[in-house]
């Protein structure tokens, strides 16, 4: 996943192959759960999680940050790392200026296209979750994502939609190079859910916008069915704006019950 030149620098800095693999998975898990987080905050979480994970290695704060700085711009790592100086112009305007590098999910960079937008999103995420970051049993569990049945059902339903006689899973994405329209729509609605406060109504609006963008004609009943599938597909995923908790965790909803449209409210956008 990494360039040989980066691996060489890491090994020269004293990182073993095992430590490189661990930190890479930990960072990927972190951006999947938190979206954007400072490396200082993430190192604090690492220490808390390590308390009940004997297999976690000993890592100094300097090693932790150095790893991010050396790997943060590599393709295939799912994340970018920005030096705090990049945000100096904006961080001086807040009470707690950024003092450590910022770890950013790569999904952010194809949606928020400039530094100020990334900074604003970071502030929004911190404000929404109140820095009450989820401390999972093991952050490595979030490094990979296996589609559940709800997600497969949503993907299948999207795949059956047609654009000019061609199934949507065969239509090229108009935003993400080399991808399909189905993946683009799934990524966009998931991103809207994750980057806000987990409001399913916002994700529904994004879904409607995507259908209009691709000029897909659905009846009101068909859109309602598609929207319900979408909500079921995203509402258990970690939400960055909720500190990594999912919508159902915050709301205390029992996911074993049937999905109920009254479960969410378009005005329900402040859980803390």
C-alpha cells in the first residue's frame, strides 16, 4: 500500500514491519470512525484503548505523530495528514488553535475542495460531538468494512435502476474517476450522514439530489422505498459528527425491531 521510499524512511526512523502494519490499520480505523481528528486527540484515544488491549504495542507520542506525517500523503492509505501550520490563518480565530497535525479521511477531500472547507468541517465535527469521541474496545475493528444485509439491499436496489436503458451499476460516476454511479451515490449519502450530526433527513435530501442529477425518474412510492433502504443502510454506521457513535446508538433504537419511519425527525439534529 505504501511507496518503497516511505517504507524505507519509516524503517530508518525505527518502525518495525509489525508496528507499521498496526499503525496503518489504526489510522484507517480512526478516519472511518471520526472522519477528521487531530493526532494529539487520537493519541489520547490510543492510550485509553490500549488499557484493555494487551496486544497493542508501546508507541510514543513522537512515533505516533511521525508515522502520520510520513504516510499521510500516500495513495491507498485512505487518509491525509495536514500540518497545523496549513490552518494557521483559520485556527487563530478560535479559542483552541490547532497544535498537532490533522488526520483527514480522503472522502473529505473530494467533497470539501479547499483548506478552509476542511477546517470548517473539522470545527463542525468538534462542535457536534463536543469532543466526546467514542472509545471503542478496539479501533482496529473499524479498519475494514464488511457490507451487511441492509447495505447489500440498498446497493442491489440502486443497481437495478436504469439510465437510458443502462443499469446504474454500469454507468460511470460523474464525480469520482474510475468508479460507478452506484458507488458514487452510496458514498455521497453516507458522507452526508457521517459529516453532519447523523440526520437521516439530510441523507434523504442528498439521495433525491443524486437521482435528479442523474435524471432518474422515480415515483413518490419508489423514492420512499429507496429512501427507506438507504436509511437502513447508513444508520448503524459510525457518524463523525457524533464522535464516532452511530445514529441508533445515540437514539437508543433497537435495531432488531422493524425499521420505523417515525424513528427519525427532520428537526432532530441536536443530540447533545
